[in-house]
C-alpha cells in the first residue's frame, strides 16, 4: 500500500493532536488507511486479552473489553498501532489461539505498537503514561505544588 511508505507514525501523531479520543483517531486514521475501522466492545475477553485487531471483509476490526475509560483508550490505540504499522496485513488470526492468550505478534511488533500507542495516548489525553518523570509533568507538578 502506498501510504505504508509514508512516515505513518508521524501522520498518526499529528492526527492524535486533533483528536479527543482513541475512537475519533481510528475514524480519522481510516481515511489514510483507505479502509474503515470498526470498533466493537466485548462484554468479556480472556483476562490476558484487553483488545485485539483483525481484518474482516475489507475492514479492520478492533475488539476491546469493557474496562476503565483510560485503559479502553490505551487498548484501542495499541490495536490501532498494530493496524497502522501493518502488523495484521495478510495475517490469518487464529482466534482460538488469541482467546487462549497467545499473541500473534513478535516481541518487537508488540514493543513498537506499545510505544506508538503511548505516544498517541499522550497526544490525545496530554498525559504521559510511560514517562511520568518528563520535564512537562515535573513542571506541571511544580506549578501545582508551588
Ligand atoms: Zn499487541
């Protein structure tokens, strides 16, 4: 796909700064992916599976487990990252394996998706999840404490 050659992470991060939620970012991402992204909540998924993404009938699907709002945002962004980084293109998902808690991605793909998801979440929520001791947070803390 042509867009895969573009700096997709850069485009995503730019978009994230214009979005109020992970779902809104998915809708906007679908435009440059040229493929819709359906986001469906599941009443339950196995404990080790907060969310998963797959391709189904010419669309991407993100299934996520109902949970606390921030963790839902995080899970959706993690799956969106897998989609945008091309991790699920052409991959046959073994749902039984996924339900059994097995990941279909390599450790590197998981790290890449997690890193991008954290950056997107930070852009959307203005909260640094992985880097709680950044200058920005320190400055905010100092302004609150005085
Ligand atoms: Zn993952």
